[in-house]
């Protein structure tokens, strides 16, 4: 997981104790470094007391940010005392990254004017004026928090997740490789709607992919390197040699396309031309991409490739695109989430086993679909999401649950897990009534709150939270 670097702003207001600023500069920097984060702080000598109060001092801080553009992921507005909101506006209005407003708590035995902070009140002033200026910001619970506490540690962990999502999503490129399968109207999307949010779609025809695959030499270094990666990735017992060779060529081809177009995620038309032309199912190739935390969705679901990227950025873990697939007996709060085999190995209980895709064996004949990476999804807390475009908007839902260790019958093919989700039946209705697709993206860990914060405050996506939020 990428560790973020934060630019630190310290506020001051003249008739409050400026002597508190020096301690805050030390406290905050030390706490962040201890947690493993990078720190950028304007030299204390640049302003009175090492803090920002006036618009002129704010302008100095803005120039400091401009000089260090690209070196920080977010800005922390630290209020050791009440702070001055006008100087803060001048300092960060053009920061271009998420902003966290953090205020120090007062101590009941330190309430005389020489040491009283009043940052509790000052935080409201900063938030109010930021709203007036249209400056997006984050402010977590509790309202005041000391940098040396567990509460602050959680705040920073959440803020780092927000920063990763915002900075990774505001400019991204997603590949749509192949045309949408005619019957799959569920994965239709609006390229121009995505572009409004800074998401560029690069489209390629499968014929280009096939041509590239045929041009790859088995003696090339790229082929040999990928051959070793895939051999070690999963179990290939029973897979014909020519099917393995074609899967290696497909993997090399997708890597080349990712590099050429600067892709941040992709979706692939995964049937039935690949099966007809090369006797393979591309599931394991997508699985290996996902295992590298490169989001790769099947069935040309561009919107879920985007959702996967957001989830993976927040969690620092791989993501997978699955089907809302089966009820789990009579359990109303459980269901089976499944896909043929693009689930990353890091989310599976053990190494997978490559099999001939039974759906294509039935439709096209045996031996036409080797590439399904079958197995089971590991028990874990998880966050789920899906996306769609509607009336020029990019829309998501977000929820949380867990993968359990409940058994799925051995004859159930593909890679699947039992998901336990509170109030599942109502949530399924909400998803259905809002016109979301049968696909859902998942990642391990509870990161829905930071994703929602990034979507709502900064990226301006429409987002339906299916669970109560703490931030």
C-alpha cells in the first residue's frame, strides 16, 4: 500500500496563545512519521511563530505548495489554537488535493487565556469559510483530537485512503478491450459521462488483440518471463500445452496494451471469440492482473473496472468483479458471490486450479475454454461497490459485509465465496430498483467510509451508501 505524504499547515490567531504552535509542529510531525507517513512542512522561520494567520502568510504557504507540487498527497490543516480562516483560504484554495481539518482539544486544567486553545470553536470557522469559498475538505470524528491518540491514528488512516482514491481517480484511463457482447446490455455505459469526471476510455478491437498474440514469439524474453509467472501462479494440471501458450501470449499482449495506452484499469470482452480462436478462457490472465492490484474486469464491464480501482486504492488490496449469483439456502443475510476465475490469488483460500470452462464446453465443445482459475474466496471483512452511468452522471453504491467460511458444494465451478451482509434482502431491492447491474466489485477490509468521503467531497460522484457512515 502506498504510504502518503502530507503537507502540514499550522494556523494561528493573534489573541490566542501562539506559544502552542511550536509544540503542535513537533507533535504532528512526530506522530505522522511514527505511523509511517511522509511530512512536508514550510520552515518555521517563513512566518511569525511558524504558523499562518494573515492572507500574506497564506500566500507564502500557497507558494510552498506550488514549489512542492506532486510531492504530497494531502494537506492537514492543524489548529493548535483557534486559527485564522482567511489565511487558511489563501494557503490551500488551490492545493488540488484532499484537505483534513484537525483541531487540538483543550484540557480542563488549562483554561486560562495563556494556554486555552479554543480550537474546538475555530474549527467551525475554518469549515464555514471553506464552504463559502467552495473549498472541499474532510473533518472526522471526534471534533478535536490530539496527534498522540488512537483516534488521530484512525483519522489519518482514513484520510490517507481518501487521498489515494481521490488522487488515483481524478485522472485515470480505463481500457475497453473488445465490443460489448450483444446480450449483455447490463454493462452499457456512457464514455462522455466518464470523461466529465476525468476518466478517459481507450477502446480496442479484439482483432487487434488477436493479431498481437499471433506476433508474439515463444522465444522472446517477455514470453519466457510471463511463462514463469503464470506457471507459478496457479495449478495447471490437465491444461493442454497450446492452451497454456495462448494464455501466456494473451497476458503479454494485455501488458503491452496497458503500457502503450497508460491504462489504470481495463475490461475485456471475454467470450466467445477468444474461445473460438484460441481455445482459451481469459479468466486466469485477469486474475493475475488483479493480483498485481491492476483492476481487470471481465464481460466488458467498464464501470466495475472503475469501481474496482477505487476499492483497491482505498484498501491497498486487490479487488475482484463478481456476480450477485445465488441465494445461500434459506439464509436471508447470505448469498454466493462468484465469477468464473478472475479473482486474484491473494483473495483465495489456496492456489487455484485451471479447468476447461464448463459453459463453453457445453456451447462449443470440450477443450475450448481452458483458463478458469477455480477455487474459493477466503473469509474476510469486505467492502463492495458497483457503478453505472446515468443521465451524464457517474453513480455508485457502497456497502460492507464479510466473506464467511461457509461451505459451497464442490461441484460449484469457478471461484466463489459466501457473503454475509446485514439486511441483505432490502439492499438487493435497493440495488435492483436503482438499475445497477448483476456485477459487484469487492475488496478485503472495511473501507467504504473513506471511499464515500472521496466520492462525495472531492470527486462529486453520485453515491448511495447502503450502510450508516461514521465519517
